[in-house]
C-alpha cells in the first residue's frame, strides 16, 4: 500500500523504520508537527520523525493545522491508501480522515479502552498497572474511541520509568503496526468495536501534576516519580527552589522520618513519606546538572532534619 506516516516524537521512529523496511508497503510521505523552539538557546528543532524522513529522502509535510487547505490538497494529490499514525500530536479533521481509502490507523500505547488520551504510558506506571500494551485502531472523530485491529501486551516492571516502558512499547508496537498494515492490505484483518466497559482516561501530565506530595505513601511517591521520568520530571521544593527528582527506592531502614524530612548519610539521602522512608536517587538543583543525591547533600551541606517540600 501507499502510506503517509504521521508522527512526531522519538517514540514514533521505530514504527516509521519498520514500515520503511517493509517490502509490502511504500511510505511516500510523512506528516509531522511544525518545527519548534527548545532549550535555553530557543533553537528551532525539527521533530525526530522529520529528521528520519529527511534521511530516507521522503517528502515531509508540516501543516500548522491539519485542516489547512494547502495540506489537504497535497494529501489528496499524494492519494495514500492508508495513513498509519504514531503520536502525531494534533487532532485530525473529518476532511483529512476521509482521504485515504483505508483511513488513518493509530498505534496507541495502551490496551484500549484503557488509558485513552495523550499520556497512556505515564498513567499506567503511575497507577501501578502490572500489564499494559499497545493497540492499533481506526481513527474516528472521538478520543481514541475507534474500532481496534490488534493488540500487543507488555509487562510493567517494578522499576520501570515511563521512558523505559515507552521504549519497549515503541518497538513491539512498530511490529504490531506493520502487521496491521499487512492485514488491511490483504483483507484478513477486521477492526472490532471497543468494549463500553473499562474506559479510563490519560490526559497530559503537567508540571504541576509532577509535584511530589511527601504525605502520600511511599508506593505512591515511587510510582509518581517513575511515571514522570523523563517527562515532565518529578520535582519538589527545597529552600524555596525547585529540585528535580530521579527515581527513588524503598529505604531498608529509614527510621522514623516525618513526611519530607531528610536523613543524610555519607552515601545516601533518605526522605520521609506518609508511610516509610525512600532513598533519593539522582537530583537536579535549579540551574545545575543532575547528580547523585549524596553528592548534592554533601556539596550543599545539607543536614539531617531539613525538609523537602518547603
């Protein structure tokens, strides 16, 4: 089939690579989000998908809005049979959905109807799910509500960050998306409606959502930090400034620490929660690089009894 691939972040690149490697399909163009500024220098950066497409010599379309008539006209000229989608990042209007004969088929990183929305992997980690996965479905105008072609499952490991889990899902999902394209082409695959039960939502995780509440149980703190790693990044306050946090781990002997209270040893920094203490991993003070928590405490001359969250 002639395919126009839509995607933006690094997690979409394995799927694009898998389709480029397929001997049954031809990726004739890529749709991605416009270049955006990033970093302290506010440099204009192209998306990882756009970079990979340029390397492969494929036409790249960067509509400001997918409803723009210039974009729709070009898409009609290309005349794709199907448009596979992975984390494109913009809502597709009906006019665009109607162009390919086989529609737009999304690879979504959850077992639908669970975790519909922008941050399914983060929410799966934060909720403590034991199993998650990826689904391919036909895009409709609703939020991730279209009929499902296929799924693949993935265990959530006890120490998984959302970044770890997304990396694995991006590769297993790439294989699923390619197999879905194969089944659509030869007519052996039929999409089935999602069940009405089991719907959960996964809205985007904001910086405010990633603020650690030290009165919460240690298990909840652990899941929040891992779910927000690498983005948007869990954080707390210390002496009125923001302190970013890497994954924590249960402390074997935290003593009796109040929520947010620090216990500083030579090679470890413990912090109290609403249940038992956890050990900080890496931290990033405001305006500085990431470092081991023990190095941070030593350099900043932090004493036991000081508090996070203030």
